[in-house]
C-alpha cells in the first residue's frame, strides 16, 4: 500500500448505501453501480451496494428471494450513515430504500 492510501485509510470514512437501478439492462446498470461506488469511495466514503453483491447468489427473478434481498437491503441500510441515490430511474426496490432512508433521515440525492 502506498503512503497516500495508508494515510487516507486512517481517516474516518462514513458508510454510504449506494442505491441505483439494477433491473432492466442489468449489464449496463451493474457497470453504472460500480462507477457510483467508485465515485463514493473517491469522495471519502465506504460504499455499500447490495445490488452488486446479492445477485451473485440470489435470483432477482424469484419473488421470494427478491423479497428477502430487499429485507436484507433495509437491514444493511440501517447500518449506513447515508443513502446516496444515483441515476434518473427510481426502481421499485429503490423506492423501498428511499422510503426507509427518509424515515431515518439518511436520504441524499447524488449527482456525478
């Protein structure tokens, strides 16, 4: 690790939940989510994007698994300092996350 990275790692970095569309054009939306996470990291945050992780072992097309994933999303959101919303489209899953974040005062619209 370089000294710059070591010094940055010693600073406090808030945990931010990255919300962006996943369904639809999954390939493009996955790449965008990676860019949003990179942006958050460059802003001094620790990005958390469950929609990049959960599809690795869960089926988004299975209603029961999707419901479980959204439940787990909300649990993880509760551990974050803020929810950052990216993109022009608000999906059904993002709506749930936004509603929870607004109730907990974690919501923040983000522009890249």
